[in-house]
C-alpha cells in the first residue's frame, strides 16, 4: 500500500500545528518540524500551569489575610488556629475577600478566633 505524503488529513494536521505556533520566534513559527516540538512543549507547560495557578491564588489569599491580620496585631497562623478552635469554617478565598472588602466582618472573625485561643 502506498504512503500518503500530501493528503488532506496530513495537510490539515500541519496547518493546525502551524496555526498553534503562530507568533513563535524564528523557525518555530513557520517550520513544521520545529513548530511541532515547540507546540508540544507549550501544551505541556499550559497543562502544568493550569494546575499551578490554583496554588498561586492560594498564596495570594494567604498574603492578603496575613496583611490584614498584622494590622490588628495578629498573625496568620494564630488566626487559622483560633478559627479552627472556634469552629469557624471559611475558606481562604472568602477570608481574603473579607480582609480586603469587608474589614468589619474580618475583624469580628479575628476577635472570635482570639477569644477561642485565649479560652484554651
């Protein structure tokens, strides 16, 4: 059986790869052979970084919560420990939002956490 070298499926596949490599530097954007490798690598980075983004947001939330805690003379770790003892279950995303947008509510939560730590 003869080998397909320039069939429509093959052309479409190459077109797809080159379209994904559009804007890449040098031959990576125009030469199929190098574009194929560049696109494969970029897709692995994209997959990995979609997972990493979640961790980056968590770090950001913790930084915001800690900054708000320091303003009221408390540390992040003490706040989390106090909240656990007080039975307050709020995720870090919501807590960071409260710290930046609704200061009064955040301070009320921090006070409850302080009381729970002092009561022990």
